[in-house]
């Protein structure tokens, strides 16, 4: 039995029907083919599936799609404005804050979600704030630098 | 302090080609691949959707060791959406087991034991997660639900998961072919000479060490999508893999018996490997086999729990090590006895890790004249163990650097002094354990690391910490690694069943744009940028005009893939050799165009110039001429500008460096903080310092993770995997590390044209010993087991009151 489902994804309205048990990440990666959102653990620890739901970072492997009924969802595909990278994406590129790229979409969206929480967060605060996102490649060093600059550029 | 200073060694014999100041080589160029990764446009295996694809779920053993009495699949076959269910009984006799690529011959002259590794369990299961059946359905959810309906009647058998238990008399045998669980006993070095060194020693340091088992945990789980085409009787396999040609060769020639040219393996964007995606695994092999029967693509993506249970693990050594010294702290000899876990089956390169990539590194950076090492490899009822970032070399460094640091403390010699007294200073240097180091400057890296770590200010920091009731310690680790695998003839004489060369093709298009095809595979290393820089530097064209293609047996001539920090040293050199051919042919074309002899033409800055004149033709014009050969020496030269080269190195490369860790410990809780970590490494010439630093950072995080956080734990009685999720396995997070201090020194490799050595594993190799040495320095303990959890550190603090 499918149920009606409407929401906005990356600024575009979507109206469809879904299986009640479909996870948000399954809906994004499957029917919408937004494969930039990744699944690393299916248990809400690694953070690769992080998307913004009404501006807040959420682990899309750990919520039902239907919980996003009527919500405004932003995935990594919706962050750049045309060819212009979002300041956080640009900072990740500049500081080599990504290697294999698999954790990157979730990491970038978690970082974007930090904006406005603390003004000019310290390195330690950023490290604590990234608690829900694993990266196995970078040792986090360049991610922290990127997030620091990305947050500063977002408020500039 | 992450700026890279390059100290040139003027006397080096290494060619310094194409390192023009201001050119792309040596520049911090932002990565080409980032554009897609940052915008969600990457294509990882699970992103590949093939028309009419089906979904697979594997039924896995819940037991560490059991006999399969009966297997009933009817209920699963009748479940909604199910297309097929296959078990070990369905696999034809003609299908082989998963092969091991390295034959180790034991000290007794006999070959290692190689029990069959079936692609689906036959009769017995031998570790938790051993695949028993595959269920293929219309959706992933239906496959998973039906898999739960497969009814397996197991007779549980006693299991062994710890190498010490596996060696005990009467221990349960993992395989009937190895009743004592021993795969091989192998030795390297001169035992009599080592014994003689110990007989005359003024001091002997002895350590019992455990190198903890790790689970690689690339964030992208393993995945595949296999399809069969009736049109030309061919298969295509998308797979998260580090070396698609090797995957294809092993799968077709040794397991499925398919014609190699009828199988195309594509490893698209791969989300980290760290060794764990080198191997040929059962899952993708079963999917390829079943894809013809099903007649539709079969897609499988591991859940994280499956990754924990079935990815090849790393390390898992138990070692007794001794160092003999004279009264001045000069090393006289070393004896090492190691028991290494193989797991339940021999993974693709399992056998060479604790032997060829371990014992050969026990000389470290030192002139230890006599070394003997004996390795016993044993089967256990666990996931297979194979290469994980560093692969044997972290284990060797851990032995050497724990011994050196402990000996220094026991003898009252400063940590830097004992190292300086024993450093190798003349090159080439033949070690007593089979390697010949071509070049290095170990003292330069030691000095560099001490400067980064502000060793001079440590006493003050320790005093200040003591006022706050905290313990501070400094730990050194001067590691060496053998990378750039490897001269094929040497590897072959040591048991390798494969060549270890690399292939590169450089295709110049008519407009002068270039596509490079490399047998190396990038899964985070940034080859698309680094290799483009190398080619751009040599051809004098823009980095943007060069694309690098990797990971596809259908497009790339051949390749041995990426492991052992070999990509730039071997893969990069193969590309350079192909570029040399391009330039050589281009010179002939240019000579014809300028009506001079070939010998009068030189190539630099993207132009072919008549020597001593300013008469020239640009590279792009030569390229166009090659494809529009109207004015062309067709009698002497083929048209086109596309060259392939295979490169087989003449020696390993030897990156080396010193890492210094500073810890602060709360003696009340045992909580250990890395307050600073400094790494000064010599990777030879560096193509892109930004990427190299990133590689070092990542390696350090894995090395520190091993030392402080990570451990794969199986229950010693039941054989159950206790660390089977991220709730139990301590993956390092951002807050577990400080910012790293990294720097480099340069002695160019003497035997490849780029003078490069490789940088991918250094951090993971050097860091564990530095961390543990720091904890021992802070607490006065002789040893603390990895991972040095708060509880373990708290205990050693109590046991060693007043010794620090």
C-alpha cells in the first residue's frame, strides 16, 4: 500500500506515492536519483547520508521518508547555485577537505548546518560538532580547516 | 605548521626531470575530482543502476564454526519477488576456490597450506559472516526478507579465534588439511649470527607485543553490480575495488573459468579502500556467476554489519622481540618470533603480509648487523586477514620502534641519541633481511620532527602539566617502509604469483588534448590530479587539458592497481615512459615539419625547437599533424599519437621519517589526549604537496586509531564478533585528534625518473609506536597494550607509580 507524499527537494516540489516503510535516503537515491546522498552504515553513526531537512542536518538513513512530509529537503546536489559552489563546498575544495569523497556530501551538509549555531567556532568546537560524521581518509585535519573557513565565508 | 620545506640533496643521482619552478610539478593544485565529489556527481558502485537489475542478499553464518547438516531454501524461493536462491550445492564442481596470490614456502621447504575457500560455504562454515547462500529478488527489501527464510540446520563446532588458542595442542582445527592450524612456519635472516650477537650483548631488551586486529572501515561499503550479455556472451562487473585487472584475472582464470576477454571489470568511484578492496571476494564472484543464470543484472551492496564480518581485517600479530645492544647502545642483533592470524581462509595476499612485507622491514633505519625472524601463520575462525594500510610494515615498525624506545629508557640513553648512534648513513645499504635501501637521510627527518615537536620546550610543558596533576610523555617512532611494489623478478623469487609492474597509456588527441589511461586506481588518492600534473609538466600543456582514466579493464591496457603506496612510483613512472615515447615520436614529426634531422630537435615547454634557434612547432601542431598526416613521413612513421608503456621497477622505494607524539594523561581516569603529533617524512620528490599532506594526515589518524581506539574483538569462547557495529568498534572521530604538524625532507628515489617514493601509508606505519612510546614515557610503563584505552592506561599508571 502506497501513501501520498509531497515535499520540496532542492527547491523543486515533488508529489508522489511511497511505501510507508521507505527511508528518506531510499527515496532520494531511488526514485529521485539523487545519489550524492550516501549510505555508509545504515545505523545513523557515520553521517554519510546527512541532508538538510528544513535547514537542519538529519541522517536520512534513520528517518522515514514520510517524516519529511511537507518539508524542505536539501541534498548535496542542491547546494551549489548553478556553477558557483556554496562557500562550504568551495572551502572543502580549497583546503583538500575530501579524498575519496564518500563521506563528503554528509560532511559538507553537517557543516552547513552548523552555521548560526556558534559564532566563529573554535577548532575544538568544530571537532566536537562533527561528532556524527566519520571520515576515514583525511584524519579530519583539512576538514576542520575547511569548515572553519566555510562558516566564516557563509556569514561574510 | 603544515608548510612543506624542500631540502635539496645536491649529490643525488636521481634525475630531476620536469621539476621546473613554477610548473605543475610540486604545485598545490586543487583536485580535478573534487568538482564531482562536492556536488554529488560522483558515481560509486551503489549509484550504478542497470536496466532490469535485481538485488542480492547473502545468508551468512551466525556461527564461528559449524557443520551444515541441512539447508532448506523452498520457503525463500516462494517468497514475494524472489527470482533465485543458490547455495554451495548449486556451485558447479568446475568453479574453483578464491585463490591466494602469494605462495610462501615454509622453513621446512614445504608450501603453505592452502585449504579451499569456496565462494559459498560447502559443508562447513568457518567464521561468523561466512556466506552460505545468495537470495536474488526484485527489490533489496524482498531479497533481505527472503534471506531470513533460508533455513540452515547447523551443528555448532568448537571455534578458535585467538592465535594463541589456535596453536594450543588439541585446539579445534579450522581446516582438516591443517590439523594444527598452522598455514606455514617461515623464517628470514641468519639465526646463528643473531644468536652470536645476543651472546656478546651488554644489554638485551625483550618485549611481548600484540598488534591488535583492525577492521578497515572504508566508509563506502563493498558493493557490486554484475551483468551478463547474451549478445556477445560477455560479463560486466561494477565493483568497489582497488585493482580491477587483478580482480578480473583471478576471477576468470582461477575461479569461474571464464575467458578473461569476455569479462569487463569497472571500479568506478570508490569510497576508500585502505587495502580492504584489493581482494577478490566471494560476493562479487557469486554475483557474476549467477548473472548468467538469472539473465538480469545482480546488484549487491554490503550493509555495514556485513563489512565488519566479511571485509578482510588487518594486523593481528602476537610477537616476542629482543634487541641486543653493546654498552654504548649500539644495536648488535635482533630476534623476533611472530604468530600471525590468517583468519578462516587465505585472502588474496594474506600470506605475504606477515612475511615479505614484515620481516624484511625489521632493520628499520638502523645498522643492526644480525636479524632473525620466524613467523608462524595460523588459521582462526575469523574473517580473513590481509593487507590494511601499511600491511606488515606497521607491524614491523611497531616491533622495531618499541624495542628501540624501551632499550633507550632501560639504558638511560636519550631517544634521539640512540637513534642517531644506529642510523644507516651510507647508501646503498644492504640490510640483513633482504632489502637494499637506495637512499635516505634519517637524521634530517629526526631533526625535522624534533623541531616540529618543540622537543626543546617539552620539559617545561611536562612540568606545567604536572602542576595540573597530569602526566606528559613524548614518543618517537623512526619508521621505514618498502613501497613501490615491486621488481617482478624479485617478488616472483619470493613467491608472488603475479607480476607487479604497472601500465600507462597516453593518448594525444588531434587537438592536442590528452587522455591518460592508468592501471593504478584512485579511491581518494587524487591520481586524476597528480598524474595530470606529471604529464602536464613533461608535455608543457595545461593540467586542465589532461584527463586521467582509471578503473576499467575495458579502457585500460592492463594494471596491477593501487596498494603499497605504489601508484606514483610505479603507475606514475609507467605514464612517464609512455610520455617519453610520445615526445620521441613527436620529435620525428616536428623534424619533418621543420625539415631538419631528428637529432636537431629538442622538446621543452610544449614546443619542439630546432636546437640553437627559435624555430619551433608547438605540441598541438605536432598532434594535429599526426592525425592529419598530409605533410608527414608516412614511409618511416605511423600516423597517430598514442603510446603505451609497461614499467617494472628495479627496486622497492623506501620512504622513511620520524614521528613524535606528545600525550597528556589524566592519572585519575587514564584518559589519554594526543596534545601534539609531529611527522617529518621523506617521500622523495613531491608532485602535489597538498595531496601528500592529506595522505599523511589520513594515515596518522588510522595509526593513532590503532594505538588508542580501534580493536576488532571476537569472543574467545563462542567466536562471535563483539565489535560488529559502530556502537562497538571505536572509529576515530574529529575530536580524537589535534591538528597535525607535518613537514618533509627530500632525498629523491634513485631508480625512477620522477624521484618519488610514495606517501600513502607512512602515517599508519609510524604513528602506533610513537603513541605507545609516548604513553610509556609518561607513565614509566614498559608496555601498554593497543588500543591504549583509558582503562588500560589507568592500570599501567597504577602499576608504575613513580617510575616515569
